[in-house]
C-alpha cells in the first residue's frame, strides 16, 4: 500500500509507517453515535469537529454569536491565518446547530461568550483533546487516526465522497492553498473505491 503524497509537506493522510491519519466512514458513524451519548458539552464539541472539519483551536474559540441557526452556518475565526479578522462560514446540519444553540442560550451567556470556557476564557486544548480521545475509545477507534486531526481529515474525505467541489471545501476548511485541499482526493481504500465506483456504471459497461 503506497502512502499518499502531496506538494504540501505539512499535510498527509498517512504517516511514515503507512498508518491511516483519518477516520473512515464507518468510524465517523460510530464516533457520532458515541458523541451523542456524552454530556452536552463533550458531545457537542466532538460533533462540531466531526461535522464541520474545524481545527480544535477554532472550535474552542467559538462564541455564542457565531451560531447562525436560520442560515445553517457557523462562523469560525480561521486561526491559521495571520490576519486577526480572517473568518469563514461553514454549513452545518440542523441537528448540530440546534444542540449548539441550546448550549449557547443560557441566560448568563452573552453573544461574545465562549461556548466552551473556564473562568471566562476558552477551554484549554488539553481538556478538549481528552474529550476527543474519550469518545474515540467509546467508539472503538484506535490508532494514529484517533485524534482531533483524524476528525478533520475524515471530514475532508467525506466531503470529497459527497462531491463537494474542491474550491468550496478549501473555503470551508480554511486552507490557504488549493493544493492542500487536493490531498483529500488521494484517499485510498474504501474511500477511493467509492469515488471510482461512479465510473463503473452499467451504461458505460454495456
């Protein structure tokens, strides 16, 4: 099995030992079910990362006013950009938006309050990372992909399988370069087979 390659040296779907760095479709389904069994704060954060592809730091920086329920969008500050005012809007399923809206509607929570916080500051990464690992264990997911980055990569591959155009996915994931987003087209195994299967229609073989 050959590892994926890219001109972007910081981005890959397999590590040097050829271990997969993304959660696949079956793991996504199990992770989602496990997250729904957790307390709201934990489950909502895990579902946010899985269903929007945001970075863990971007999820922790999310404020109550960023949830656009009617528009079905979440506004993230793209923290990988140098500009402080770099934002992107990412579509989100109604079920996730409803969960986040309920979490943000506490009487004591202002529009600029962080959804996940400790003493008014964003929750620390170490706690959020432990949440992700906890739900991964509950979903029986282990290996190099059982981490926040595995959720982000899994989102990218799921989007490609769902025929999301690369330029749109680039915007949603906050990539500065299209070449970074394009690595998700290098998915192999079940994900690549699903993409290739679209070429094997009956009318083409007749």
